């Protein structure tokens, strides 16, 4: 299919940036690093807010890689 | 009976029914073509794809079951959060490649891709079969969400009269899926998500006010539920169980036919990439929703006499509906329950479309009627989507709920066995189709046996040296599968090099 649509331009992978995408895996699989009640944040134990913060961090990393590769 | 809630619930349900039929006219396409009916013409942009995949992955069953697990088992239930943290890097890296090759070659299912890549129709059949088998119990479980909220509003849910609301809901679902295809759930997903977000925000604000802040809420949770148990000496205990459950579930998720349908229906690989960055918004919501299980503990719904009957009938799955009824005015209970019920319709529709696509493309057209026209193909898929939904309905009425739960657990173990063919296949052609098929078979049988031998618990007490490493069964079976696929590929390729054709080209993948 011939394509002039810019949405279909091939993406050029930026390898060093893609390596950042390993970070969420390391953080989440290293369970002993976050199975703790302290430090609390607004009454929420560390175990819970830390993992929720990683939802945001990983989204930011993906957005960053996307911007670089655009 | 809670009349106010029931009226609000019914009105919202009628609205999405109308929307489902109206969707046939939206971005009009020739619904006699499978990629129009079953993929919405591959035309969904970033925004609609976000709603569609969000509605697809975060199902009504999730909204009931994840908090119920937190309610019953505590911190372990929170594995849903690291699980959804890990799926999006995978989505970003791997699946735009699948989108590209599917777009260039006209593939509608993952088995289509495997067929083209390895030129092996039996391997494609294995992938198709696995996808259908793993999705069926998933559709059945969506019904549980509807059943629980209808029961919670005081409508009788036993006997034929009790089954009637579910039957009506499914007839409506079947009808608009038949006429509108994937356009219907895509449109309804928008309504569903607005309702879900409103409900979650209301809960997250109302509950801490009710119990006096998050600190008080967590203080009400028994210590054993608040954190994972510290592993004993020489064991990774609950830590490796938690981590492998999250990782294995993440690897399995995008291989389900309904996930693939969501991905392939988007209008470009860039839309898929963009969504990998914005879909985590749903994970935040899921995390907050998981905490609703703890809120139910803190509010003490289980001890309230008015909910005793509900807990007896639906066990922990009743914790979320009970919390809503304990806290909210009746009209808002109707909104929240409608969110859950509509949240069941969206994934159930996509799942039935995805399995129908798979059956039609990879079993019917490949093995039964190769001469069928495009219109026959589309017609067949529509009929199969009806059969699949009827099957799910019979499943829920005729068999104990426990079977659906077991099969859904097995579904995850099964679908992950397609990782070598689909995900590794996107990167390398060096694997041999027959080797992959044997690896798949061994992984499938081994995983099934381990789950059964383990009394249907998902975590296997793996021993490595003198150390215990409790691990999600799906991952163990996958490792064995990959080893066999790789070793046999080397052997087969040495015996008969380059005999199988690859129908895809390198440039198809970017």
C-alpha cells in the first residue's frame, strides 16, 4: 500500500531510550524493595503509593520515548 | 427492591442499547467485509482507541474481582497494579510491529500473522484454538458482574425469572454486535468510561470522608492483609509469587484475541504507540478501585445485616456493590451499577467479535470452506458471534461459577503459550513452525497439568537448588515451551534448511 499519510511513516527506534523501558520491570519485580508500610504518604502505606507512582513514572517514560522517536 | 436505582440503571442501559444500534451508521463502512465488521475498518484514532482498549482490558469482572481479592486476600490482590505497569512498555515495543504487518498483509487475527510468517496452517490453528478457548470463560465471567449488580438491586436472580434480566441483556448485546460489529462497543466504551470514572472519583472522595481519612482506612485493615507476608528462610515466598503473577499476566494480556482486535482496529502504529503512553490512566483508576476492597473492610459492610444475604450469595464479589449501597444515594447506586453492567457489555462484545473473527478466518476459511467469498466470511463471523454469546450464557446458567474461574485461570496459562509464535515471531523468522507447534503443545499440556495438580492455585512451589521460588505456572510452562521451540528449531533447520516460506517481508514490520 503506498502511503503519504504521515501517521504511517516508519518509526526510527532510539535504542538507548528504549532501554529505559526496562526500568518499570526492574522496579516492579523487585518486590522486597517496596513491601513496607513506611514511609507513609497522606496516610497511605508505602507499598500502595509507591506502586501507583510507578504507573505514572512508566507512562512518563513511554511518552518520552514516543517524543524522541516521533 | 431498590426502585430508584433500578430506574436509573434501566434508563442508562436503554441509552447504550440505542447507541449500540446507532453505531452501525458511524464512520460508515461495508459491514459485509470482515475487517469492517470485525475491526471497524481499522479507522479508530488515538481517542477512540483509548476508550476501546481501555474498555476492553479493564472489564466489569475486573471492577468486581480485583477489589474482592483485596477484600479477601489483602495486599496480594494489588498485583493488578504492577501487572498493568508492565503491559504498556510491551505494548509500545512489540505491538506496533504486529499492527504494521497486519495492515500491510490484511491480517485480522494473530493466527493470520502466524500463518503468513511461518507458512504453517497447523501452527496457526493452534494459535486460533488457544485464543478461542482462553476467551470463552472470560466472556462468561463478564456475566457475573451483571448478575451481582442486578441481584444487589433486589431483583430475584434464581430460577428462570431470575435468569431473565441476564438473558435480556445478552440478547440486546448479541443484536447490536450482529448489526454494528466493533463500532458498537467502541461507541459504548465512551459512555462506560465516563460512568466508571465518575463512580471511582465519587468513591475515592466519599469513603475517606466517611471513615475519616486514608490513614484511618488503612488502620482498619488487619496487619496480615496490609502487606505481603515476609518470606521464610530459603524461600522467595509471596514476593516471587507476586512478581511472577504480575509479569506472567502482563505477557499474556495482549495475546488474547480481544486485545489484538483492539490494537488492529486502530488507524496506525503510531496510534498504538501513543496509547501505550496514555492508557496507564486506566491503571491509576484500577489501583484506586483495588483500594475499594479495603474501603469495604474499613466501612465494615460485611457486618451490616442488610448485606448478609448478598455476601451469602455472591461471597466477596458482593463487597463492591455493598459499599456503593452503604455510601451513596439510591440514584447514584443506579449510576454506579450501570457503569459495571455496561462495563461488562463492552468487553463481552469485543471478545465475541474477536473469537468470531478467529474462528471464521483461521478455522472456517482455512479448513472448512476455503472458497468462501468475503461476504460469506463476514456473515459467518456474525453468526459465530451469536453462538459464542449463547455458549457463555449456557455456561453461567448450567455450570457452577467455580468452573468459569478455573477456566479463566487456565486461559491465562494457555494464551501465554502463544508468545513464541506471535511475539518472538514478530522479531525472528529463524524459528521453525513445527518446532513452535511442539513447544506450544508441551507448554499447554504441562501448564494444564500443573494447574490441576496444584488444586487450581496459580502459583507453583518451584524448587531451585535448596531454595523455594513460588512461581506463576504460566511462566514455568512458557520457559519450557521456549526452550523446546528454540532447540527443535535448530535441529529442524539443520535437517531441512529453508523449506518453509515466509509470506511477509522485513519492511512490513515498520
